[in-house]
């Protein structure tokens, strides 16, 4: 047998091995694509479930905050104790909300009375204040109206926030649905605000 015959004898085996290897690569590629598709579908399913969970939590929180606002609006005398009672339900009923604040609308003529009431409530030196660009608290300049934070919960460590005027923060002012503040016992016109996050 010649050298050429020896080489030709190996050609069918080489072709068979090459075709077998190519077929194996095709099968592996198809299986890998199926695994990738299954992994993608699983990721999409998990993402969809996560999105639905977040949406449900937000919907529950909005519903709970609307209910709490109804309770607050129906209260003829909304005190700090009542606010704390409402805020206690926050983690249970509105899990997406991390803080709730009470922000009355104060007209310029009522500013002194409001600040005096805040001082009487245990906030010595209380003033309606703004924040500078450097996040420094300053006494709010004269304006027609103010929307200061009167109560906040949870309130631990947030004393510096009490009195912060949302009217000095244009995006916050646009979000507020505040009603006039009245000194004394008539609190029925206060409207609360909550921040979710």
C-alpha cells in the first residue's frame, strides 16, 4: 500500500470525527441557548414579581396614607399625641413610607403666633427656617405664606427638621396640599403630608 492509500484510508474516519465534533458543537450550542433562554425567562419572572411586590407595597402605602389623612382631616383638634398615634401605624400600614410630616400653611400674619406656639411646645428658639445651598439652617425670609414642618415621625434625631419651610423649596411647595393654620384649639384645617421612599 502506498502512502497515498494510507492517507485515503484515514479520510472517512477524519470526516466522521469532524462531522461528529460539529454535531456535538451544534447540540451544545443549542442546549446553551436553551439554558440562557431559561435563565433569562427566570430573571424576567423574578423581576416581574419584584416589580409587582414593590407596586403592591406602594399601593398599600398610598391607600393607608389616604386613610390616615382622612383620620387627620376629621380630627377637630390635631395634637402631637394624635399625630404620634397616627404615625405609629405608619410602618405597619404604609411600609413604603419612611417618614410622615405635618405641614400647615402659615400666612405671614400668623407667623409669630405659630413660632411662639412651637416654642411653648418644647422647641426653644423655634423659627420657621430655610436651608441654604450649603445645607445651613437660616431663619426664613419674609414671604406671604410658609409651609413648615410642625410634626415629623419618626422624630428621634429630627428636631432640626421641625420648622423647615417647604415653601422655600419650590418642588416641595408644589407637592403640598396645605390649609390655613389657626392658633388655639381649632386644628381642623391642618393637612398632613407624607414622603414615601
